């Protein structure tokens, strides 16, 4: 297989043998100590939360340094506050999640009992991405620890300062037999994916996700893949456009569009196109009065991604497509900072690369439709997205969109918010991912659901054993009558 190059040509770290040795030590510790108690899990989560709150400013600083400029407010909101909220939610609900669940059984089994026990699977491997380098490393870690597991974490080398910070940060909180962070590039990522882990959790692109899944299949390692895709915004005919457009522009431009759930394109009624454009310019100016030198507006992570998005726009212009800069910036200054002007691409050809690939930048295609069925069909003819956004007050139309489209999650009359509600599962479907986490769903993802059947001393099951006779015939007829 080709190496799962998780983020460019980073410096290589631990060898495959060293990775395997860490895994073996974690397994030995798991077998020796057994599943941690509720009190131990809560103590681990509380320790993690306290340390995160103490380090909030440092976390924002290292992320900004890796990006070459990213809003510290954005980092504190999206990466620090969200993580602390997740820990609080898990700690509060852990007693309920860990409690064995009783299962009803049929008449033929009574008076026996059945239940489901939730056990940690063992060692969970986590490969995290660069776009939210702290959040997307720590969120699955929280779920894995809440479920009672040991963890091996491989952060992205595209954000080396944050990766090194995470390694040192977690090493001060947990022994290596409990949580181990490994640093390195493509070869390490490939070796990590081939480890015989008890569960492998990957967040990143679909292309790399395929390679990770192939590598995990060698050991039949269960995988959760959090990928991405082109998440659409559908505007209904009765949409309150000013509110909808501001929400879409905000959702698109946070982290300069480098979010897996960012709105990727808009489907608007044909009569709303010009008003959408006017309001998009207005909303962008309100949120980001300037682009270059604006500490609230993030840089693109590196030159390769910057040039990729620039090329998307050049290809669109070459086709004669209308391209509108929503907040023009001094081009030389913006390029030196890797800051791309928020840009609207109006009625682009579906064959353009920006309509076939996830944009992951501050570029928003705008397409129009005449009937809602056209918008639904447009979404359904493409790979299933990680997120879908619908704006409108018509409950019949809303229900039609919800029922006839398939996506990982949906926010209605808002963007992004379904992804930060701990009670909702977060994950993709089809091309946008396999499995989900957050809240109780994350606890279940990293738990083994053990089926337990407890027979009573007064069992009647012996009446249905050979040699069969009149009693067995009577009982079978009785049971079949239900």
C-alpha cells in the first residue's frame, strides 16, 4: 500500500518496533490492572480538564504559530471551550453510560435474565489532523478514556508546534502505559495504521482514510473514519436571507474555511441569487472589516494548500465564471500571510475542480435551483456529505429535505452547531466517514458491548432438549402461536 501520508513530508519519529513496544506495554498494563473504575475515569478526566484550562493561552499560541496566524479567540472557543464542555458532559453522565443495560427476553427463556456489559476494548489508536490540531486530538481521547481504554495518539506533523505541545502536555498527566503520544511523518503514520490496535480512530481526508482502512484491515482492526466532503447549504423559498447568509458566511470563514463541516457550496432559489451576493458582501464586511493583518482571520495552513485554492479560482476565471471577492485585500500582503480573500463563485460548472473536490478554504460556490426537488437531487447525485444545512420556515419542505437526503448531520437555520452538541453523534456516512463519536456515542464507539445471559436454577429450557416427545411438541406449538 502507499504510505498514509497524513500531512506532508514531516520529520520521522519512532520506528515500527518502538510503536509495537508501546502497544505491548499498554496491553500488559491493561491486563494487569483491569478496567478502571468510575472514580478513576472521572479523576483522569478532571485532571485533563484542569490542565487544559491552565494551558488555554499556550494552546492558542502554538496553534496560531503553526498556522502563521489564527485567531486566539477562535482557538479558545473551538478547541479549548469545546473540549472542556465535552469533559464536563462525559464526567456527569459516566455513571449512566457504564451501568449494565437490562434486556428483555422471550417467554421461552424465562425466568432467565439478560444484560449488556460495557467494557473497554483495550488500546485505542488515534490519528488526528492539522485543521483543529488540539480539538481533534483530544476529543476522541476523552471518549476513549471515558470508556476506560489506553490510548496511543499520533498528531499531525503539519502542525509540529501543537503536536510537540500535546506530547509534552499529555506526558505530564499520564504515564506512557496509559496515554502515549508519538511524533513523526508519513512513514510513522503508515506504521501506526498497521499496528494490531483494538480500535483505530482517524480524522482526515477520504484519500488517506482509504489507506488507513486498508492497513487496519491486515489485523482486522475496527476503524472509525471521520472524513469530510462537500457539505451543502440549501436555502428554501421562504428563507430569512439576512440571517441565513450571515450564518453561512460565519460557518464558511471560521478558520478560513479549513473545517470539515464548513459549508462547501450553496443552493439558492434562482430569484435569491443577487440578494444573496449583496448580503454576503455585507456579512463579510461586518465579520471581517479587513483581511490582511486581521488577527481574527486565519491564514491557510501552508503554501501548498494556499496555491491549491488559488488554482481553483484561476480555473474558474479561465472558464468565464463570475468570481467575486467579498472582502478584497492587498494581494501582496495577503499572499505573504497566506490569507485568501473570502470569495464567492457564482454558477460554476460542475466539472470544475472546486465543484468536485472539498474546498477547505474561504471560497464559496453559489448555484441556483427552481424547485426544491432539483436541490435535493443535486445533493443526492453526489457522495454523501458530512454535514447539510437547510434554511427556511416551511416545515413540509424541511421534512422533505431531511427525509430525502442523507448526510452525517444537519443544522437547520444555522451552520456548524450540530457538531458541538455533546448529546448528538458526530460522524459521516458513506464517503464522509464510518462511525461516530461525541458524548454517549463516543463512549459506545470505544466500548465492547458484551452480551450476558444469566440462567435461573428453575430453567424450563430442558423441556426443549432431546429426546423430543409430546411435551416438546406442545411447547413448540404454544410458542409458535404467539
